[in-house]
């Protein structure tokens, strides 16, 4: 199975106590994108082959008028070849996930066992993500 996944990495401005050293949210988003690309290139994932990483999209900013906050994102598209559908779950369960396009095959048939494995994998990923989200809420 071959897919294109879009991840948008969020940058939050870091302020400093001095007049120098502060980094803009745009710079932070770009830095995080570069760090994540390095991880994707250098850390193998079982069942996943990363064919191409496209990081030439411009950084964009969204304004939350309700809270008067700005959020900056640095998008990246990754073309992945996966052995199974459940191998893709770790990518689509990420906070940065925005979109998936299935490039190959044109049709997918999932049997009973395939669906059971997929649901089990989703459940395991949720169990890993929920504690992280709860820690974020506590901050």
C-alpha cells in the first residue's frame, strides 16, 4: 500500500528573559519540522518504507480570534509504502496529522482478521496518546 500523508508541525514562540534569544513561532515550526524529518529519515519503523519527504510548503499562520492567539504550522508531505493498513495507524493518530491520500492500490479489501488487527492497533495507539493529552491539559 502506498500513501501520501500530510503532517503540519506546530510552532510556538519561545520568549527569553533577555532582549536576544527569542525565537518566533515561524522559526520554531520550521525547526520542529526539520527535527521530525530527521527522525523519520533515521529511525526505521517496522512495516513502513519512507519513499519521499516533501518539505517545501510554506509555513502558515492561523489566528484564533476567540482567544486572540496565533498558531504557526510547518507542513510536510510524506510518501510511504506500508505493508499493512495497521502500519499506517501510528502516522494518522499523530496530533500533526492533517490528510491522507491513498496512491496505491485503487481498491482495498479488508477481511475480518484485518479489521480486528486494525481496531486493535488503533486502540493501542489511543492508549499511548491519551496520557500525553492529559499531561498537556494539566499544564
